[in-house]
C-alpha cells in the first residue's frame, strides 16, 4: 500500500492507523520515563512537539497496537496503564484572562466527561485541576500522567500587550502550581512549548522540572536527522538533490546532530519545489519590532554570541532579541565554548530558508518597499551577471529612496551607519548573496564582503555630514588595502565605496574599482 506524507498531522493515533510515513522517536519515550519524572522541552513551532506529546499519551494509555514494529513495542511495560490529563493550548488564540480561564475549565470538563468523574470545584480552574488529579488517582488506584502542549501560547498570543501578557502569565503560573504539592499522585509530567519562561516567573515551586531543551541526549527528539530522512523517505527522495535539500531545510541544532524541520521536508516532498514553507506559517513582526527597539545591528544575525543565562529563559519583563531569535527558530546553535561562568553559544541562521526569508522580511520592514525589493533583487542579479557593477549604486539608491525621514529617525539601529549597513546586509542576504560581516584582515576590518558567482566585492560604508564632500569610503578601502586578503582567489575582485548623507538620507556617492 502506498504511504502518505503526514503533513500537518499531530495525532500519533492517526499516523499509526493509516499508511503514513513515520520517523520512530519512541526510544525517547522510554529514555525519558526511565530517567525521570518532570520534564520541560522548548522547540520552535511546527517541529513535531504535539506529535511527540500524543506519542507519550498513547504509550501511557497502554495502546500497544499503535506501536507495532517501533522501538517501544518491546521496551515498555504494557501491562500497566495510567490515566492521562492532556492539556493543549495550541488551538485558537487567547486574548485575555477570562478567555484563558474558560479554555482551561473547558478542557478540564472534557477530562471529567472522558473519565466519568465529577469535580466539585467546576468554576475554579486551580481547585478543579487539583481535584481531577486526586479523583483520577483514587478511581484507577494509579498515579496520573499530566501532559501540557503549547504551555506558553496564551502568553505569546498577547506578547505585544505586556500588561495582558503578564496577567495571562499569572493565571498559568497559578494553574501549573497545582502540580508540586501532588507529587505523590503523579507518574509523569511533560510540558512543551516554543519559549522557555524562567522557573521563577512561571514555574515557581515546580523546581524539580528538568529542562531538556539543551540536553544533548535529547537533541534529536524533534526533527529529522540525516539518517532518518534518507531511510524513512527513501522512495520519495529518488532523483532528488540531497545536498540542496540539506542546504534549504537542515541545520537546526540543540547541541546534538543537526536536524531537518519536519514541516518543510514533508511539504517539499509533496510539492517537489523549494519554498519557505515553515517561515510562511508565522509572521515575525513582534521580533522585528524588538530588534528595532533594542537598536540591534542586523548584520550580527549571522554571527551572534549569547551567554547561557541569556539563552536559557525570558519573561515578559525581560525579552532580549538573542533569546527570542533562538527559541523561535530563526537562529540556531552553531558552536559552544566553555567559559568560567558557564557556556557561551555561537548562533547563526540554521539554513537557506530562514536566512533568505528573514532578511527579506527585515528589509521590507526597514524600507517599506514591499514587492519592489524583489524587483530590485532581480535587477541587481542580472546586472552583476552581465558585469555591470555600477548597478550596485543604482539599486541601493532606489532601495533607500522615498523612505520618510521619521522612519529613519525612529528606526536608527546602532547609529546611521548601522541602519544603512543593516538595510544593505538584509537586502543582499535576502537576495541569496554570500555575505561576510565585519570580515577581519591583517590590515583592518571590512564592513561587508560579498561573494557572487566567482566575483568578490569589498564594501565600505561612510556617513558624510553634507553633500559635496570628497568620497570617503572608496578612499579608505584603497588606503587600507583590505582587498589583499582576496587577491588571486576570485575571477573578479572589486572595491565598492558607499557614502551616505545625514541630510538626504541616501547615497550621495558611489564609487567602485576593479582590482
């Protein structure tokens, strides 16, 4: 029977009841249960978290028939079954505490109906949750399993409204506080979501929660490894360019083997064309606003460092770009270094999909050019292939032309030069060029190095006080001799100097030379 691709399916029951492809992750179920009791896992959206939660659920319910041929079939005690409370905040948006409390009570009521239990405290979510656990344990003479999926979504839905987000956080904090005093009645607790809020802000009292987000032993718990991709989807991959698939969709790392985004892989195999499938399922508007608010230098996205503390958790009152970029999946870990105070993580884009799509989004946000930026990309690409280097100046002038003065002033990122460099960097990254930020040489530091089809462009940005000044950027390039690092390594080597005016907010001088 021909197998189907489980696109958008998070039900383990459905995947195992029909001929769907399935990457066996059940060995992680056995490992988790054998090593502990309370767990927390953070992963980006569309990464298979919900499917794994349902896998846990069906295992504890003792549904052995669903696990035939999988690792867990012969590595689990199927003689014991447990009552399971499965809370899912993934469906719909919650825009206030009343809606959240109603949503919690509704799910608790569904569990009462499922297990034929009546709770006395029907209108108090905290008391009802506690009562449900106790009555389930008593009825089945068993400990209870609690699984919470998308535990943080109600907060993230309101993250731009800080006061509402705080109020929702407090409701969830009260809800999760039920678990700690009931330890004797609980068999297993697993919470998962996109972000990792600090234990103090959301899990106070639940200090035994084991965060496996950056635990190397569980790095591949979600996502497909290279081996899993090639073995499970072998028939679908015939005549496919594995290197290109890897370039587009692999690269996510949590200190273990890099993995593929499952959502991207499945849609690519279905539609057989490269496209930013995952990126288009979310709009990073809040993230971009945060980058501007923090005056974040956009070119740093390709080479970012973050401490263990900064990367570890955030709260509504303390949200930093590095933290949010990592937890939402726009950046991933490329390296780690031990330092006296802990660990230092090196972050960068996971793959081509994210690098190109995120930078296109950023440049549209910073310039308000919209579809015009795509036309400029095509114009520049064609011109460079034809050897018309002068097009660099023409295209970038158009890119900056017409941006309102207030927009410059309110979006000043790391100073004027920082803003100009951020726009140019994002435009070029979004266009698919290879861009090296702050390229170090023995003679100094290059603002940007651009590599395109056997051509190398050494770029310098300068801001001049007034029009009419002699070109500064190209003169500094020639004086410093930055190009010596690349001499003889490319078919063509160019120096590009851009002088921007504080007054006109555009390029007033563009000069280039071929070396």
